[in-house]
C-alpha cells in the first residue's frame, strides 16, 4: 500500500517565471563545464599536455574519492548555516570565484613545463574544481526543493533546471569542436584556444551565478531551526530511510547504464558505423530532445503519479538502449545512421524524465524525512544524490575500459565482427540490464505526495 506525505513546513507560493529563470541559470554553468570536463579534459591532458593516460585517470579517480568527503560535508554544513544572506546562497557565493578560477587552471597548465609540475598543477586544479563545483551544485539542488512544496511546482522547477543544463551542455559541444580543430594546428595552438575558451567561460560563469545569487532570495522555510543531529546520525538516517535508499540505488544503476552508452558512443560511431562524425551529432540530438521534452514530462506528471512516470521512462530507456545492440548486424551504413539517430531521439526523450522528475521525487522524500525527524535536511539528501551521480561515471569508465580489453578492441584498426558485436553489447545490452533492474527495483517505491 502506498504511503502518502504532505510537507510539514509552511506553504510556499508557486514559483514565478522570474524565479524559475533565475533558479535555472546556474544549471547552464553546470551543463557547460561538466560536459567540457567529461568530454575533453582527459583528452587535453593526454594529447596536449602529454601526461600519461594512467596518471590522468588516477587524478580524476582521486577527485571522485575526494567527492565522497566534500559532498556530504557541504550538504550537512549548508543545512546548518545560519546567515542573513541565506544558507544556500552563502555557499554558492563562496564557491563562485573558486569555480571560475579552477576551471581556467585546468586548461592553463604550461605545456612546456616539467612533467612533475604539470601533474601537480593539473591534480590541484581538478580537485579544486570539483570541490568548488560541489559548493555550487549541492546547495543549488537543495534550494530547488525549498522553492515549492507542491508536486507540480517542483516538477516545473527541476524541469527548468534540467532544460538549462541540457542547453549548457549543447553550448559545450560547439566549443568542443573548436578545441578539437585547434589540436590539428599543434599543441601550442590547442593550449591557447583552451585557455581563451576557459577564461571566457569563467567570466560568463561568474556573471550567471552572481545574477542568481544576488537577485533570487531564499524562501522563509529555509530559515527553519538547524538540524539537531550530527553528521554521522544524518548519514545513518539516510541509509535507514527506505524511500531514499531505494531511489539512490535505482538512480545509481540507471546512470551507470546511461554513462556506458555515452562512453561507447564515439567508439561505435568510428568502428561499427564507420562514421566518427555521427557521434557529436548524436550527442547534440540527445541533448536537444532532452531539453525540448521537459514540458511534456511536466504535463504528464499532472496526470500520472511521478514515480510511476519515472518508472515507465526507465522501461522505455531499457528497450531503446537495448535496440542499439543490433547496429552491429546492419550492413548498410545509411540504415545504421538512421537507425542510430532514431534510437538516440527516443532515448533523449526518455532520459529527460529522470532529470525533470527525479529531483522532485527526492524532494518528496525530504518532506517525509521532515515529518519523521522535524528537521529540513535538503543539503544532506541532495549531497547523497550528487555523489551517486558522480560515482556512476567513475564506475562506468572502469567498466568500459575493462570491457574493451576483453572484447579484443585494438585502437586505430578495423575491428573483427566479434569485437563490433561486443561494442554494441556494451552500448546497448548493458544499459538494457541496468535500466531493467532499476525499473524492477523501483516498482517497490511506495511514497506518494498528495500535495499537487
């Protein structure tokens, strides 16, 4: 039997168009910076800075381990911050300049410096970037849950955030093309373009975050009494909360599957389809469809309970990703391209649901926690959400690397049919299993918000 929960804190008026716009602005930064870091930072380090791939991978692995510390700490402390400026805005303000500066430093490593200097510089810049990023992302997610206490209101808020994030990622693809083109002119040219683009992005980042932080005020409900529990007790509460535990596990499984598809896309484009140029087009189509379909999911959530809607989208993703497995058996390149783009279109539509509805579901769980504990702890819950999302990428990178070795992949050579099938299995069947398991587990979710 489904449990129901109505927020115990005071009612917050529906977010206006201005509020939605200002709240969505930081997501532009997140979408742009993270897409550049995920798609290009490692390639820049290996191909331009000439740092060994193993060392670069180790640096990014350490940054993920560090996230295990910073995410819960920032979430816990932001819940307990009591400044007149606001508990979420204060942390975001503190992280703005460090975020802009460290993003530049990642791409400002002197290419002719001693290798030890380059490694240390890059390591400090990457760890510093992700630390500042946590100071922005965790409070920003938490702030969104405080802007409305209704189900539909939260769907709209996080829908705008997800759409803005997709728009920022789309902008990153354009800059990525410039960065790759610059590499053809030599390492020095690539370094100069990387520095120039990162400086421009840092300046825009500071302006965008300042607009949100200075112009959008936190609601009165965010000034409730600070949590009485300590950090370890809060962590134990999250683990004991059956709704939070289930959603975090499902989200981790789902994102591992999605990340595998993203990591394999460029390999499949080059070695299975034989058209490397289709990879950025596929990624761009995926992002555009995600952004455009946000209003559809918000409207559907008015008719269908949102956790059920999210589960249906998982099933749709499982079937769509699984269909990509058959790319290895299609002989015509033209048909392969059309088939691939069709699957990507549907996958982008289904994936938009998680970004729109997922944080809203977590907000309901936070309301449930408040009804049980009497405390508002958005920070720690969304810190767990953020860490699960980051962990998925790290797990997937390790899995894809091992999988490519096992299926006999040889770079820059024509692959055997067995290897091509192995690639599409990682691209399609692995996400199929992940989303299928996630949808099955999520059938056990029973918390329903009755405040629409």
